[in-house]
């Protein structure tokens, strides 16, 4: 597996749809770490809209787990902001 580029993305920013699990019908490459996803392997696809067109970008299981962990941390931060905001109102 290659080294992932850049910071781990979060699903609450930069995604334009719900991720899905897929079985690779042909050899693919993870868009984050550039590792090979061989035919028949499970991968995850996250929709991305660029220049008005939508495409599903493939991610290996390790990178998708990192993305889920980052998303969970972001949601926890949002919850803390909400909790603090509610306490400020009362």
C-alpha cells in the first residue's frame, strides 16, 4: 500500500452523495493511497461531483476506515459545538 496523500478527508465535506460498497469488476486503484484493488476485492465508492459531472471514486478498505474515523471525529466536534451553544442559550 502506498502512502496516502494529504490530510484524511471527512464525509461531511467534499462528498456529494452516500458512499457505497462495491466489488471491483476489474483492477482499480485507490484514489487516496494508490494501492491496487484487484478484481473481486471489496472496495468503497464515494460520489464526487466535478465540473458538473458525478463519478464514484474508489477507496481501499484501509483508506475508507480512515475516512470514517475522521468523519466520526468531525461529528463529535460538531456535537461539542452544539452542546456548548445550547449551554450558552440557557
